């Protein structure tokens, strides 16, 4: 999608962190942006910030685990700005605990947001994009944790492996269509993902491990600025790149995993 100005984007989890940075970067390109988030007040604050800077934006309450909530948010966006051309399936949560500390509630929560949130976004926006027929682009946010295993984060890492798998399968189906697709795999980014996820954790997601949570939170402080992830996301939308890496140096860990698998298969 070479020309971004004049398009409309819908960014889930756009009220904070990477999603907010993507919303800001797209707005700076002249894209009208809907900031869709569980945290409606924070989404509206981001929209107010963008509007004050002379951009066109909308803060909408949206829970990606609920299809009717996504449908409502799409209808609101469509009536404000017209058809949506760019969908960023970015909303996500993280939990850190060794497998044996996790509960069924942890798995349902993390997979509900990180995997079913992406599935719901695709199933609601793909028909919309097919119907309006204009050039469109979808970005699914996975993680480097979806390309190789990350210790003490089995729920998160497995959910991101699922996003990688579903996005690579979808790429086969979208080949040759006017709908571009990007699989965004950031490494560690300095956001409040750990704290925010803890605050949004449902009551039955009880597998909390304080040490692992601390590791996750302290690790994030050493991460890159979300604006750098936004830059590589906008570049990928513009160039039509399928893979977008904000930490290309970490891809060697995926290569090592692939080599381990290949070596095991050789016997
Ligand atoms: N921070 C990192 O190091 C990192 C690395 C790789 C990938 N990611 C991924 O990037 C994405 C954004 O994470 P972030 O670090 O910016 O975190 P963040 O917590 O700053 O932002 C996530 C946003 O998603 C929203 N959200 C959570 N559940 C939702 C739901 N059910 N419906 C709608 N919105 C919901 C939150 O309210 C929040 O605003 C996530 O998918 C995350 O897994 C983050």
C-alpha cells in the first residue's frame, strides 16, 4: 500500500504501548485512525491527543474476545471515516509463570485475547475488506516468542506460536488478492504490558508466579521504544512485506530452533 494518506485504520489495543505508537505513526501519515481498546477512557485520550495535533481519529471501546464488540466498533469507525483499509490486530496480554503453575483459566484468558482476538478481528474485517474492494492491509502482532520458546512464559509463547501459524496459513489464501498481510514479530519493547495484563487478569486466571512476573516487568524496561516498532510496522504496510522484525538480530534464535529440528529429523 504505497499511498497511506486518506486511508482508514483500526488498531486494536491502540490505547497503550505498541498499538498507541502505531496509531500515532499512521496518523502522522495522514491515516484516519480508530483506536479500539478494552480501556475506553485511554483510547479516547489517545484520540484526543491525535485530534489536537490535527489528525483524524476516534477512540472506541472494544473487547477483541467478543465478536459483537468488534462489530460495533467497526460500524462506529465506518460511519465516522468510511471503509477500513488497515487492520492492526495488536491487542494482547502476557502472563509469566512456569507451566506447572498455570491454570485452565490462564490458558483461556491468554488464548482468548491473543489468539481468538486475532481470529475475531480477521473474521469480522476480512468480509468488510472483500466487500469494499479497495486496497487493504492487515497486520497481526505476534512476537519473537512465537518463533522460539521463551522460558517461564508457556501460555504467552504458545499463543504467539498460534498467531504465527494462523497468519502464515492466511498468507497462502490472500496471495494475489488486494489484501496485504504482515506478521509483526517484536522482541522486547518498553511498554507496561506486564502490569496492564495483571490489572486485566480475570479472577480464574490464578497461575501467578511473582518471580516470573518480576522478570517480565524488569525485562520490558530494557526493551526498545514502541515508536521503533511502529516505524517498522508502517514500513511493512507501505512495502507489503510479510515479515516485520523490530529485532532482526533475534531471528538467529529461530534459525537455531529450525536447525535443531532438522538435525533431529536426520537422526
Ligand atoms: N511489549 C513487548 O515486549 C512485546 C513484544 C512482542 C510482542 N508484543 C505484543 O504487542 C502487542 C501490544 O502489547 P504492548 O506491549 O503494547 O502492551 P500494552 O499493555 O501496552 O498494550 C496492550 C493493549 O491491549 C489492550 N487490550 C488487552 N486486552 C484487550 C481486549 N480483550 N480487547 C481490546 N484491547 C485489549 C490493553 O488495554 C492495552 O491498551 C501485544 O499483542 C503483545 O503481545 C509485545
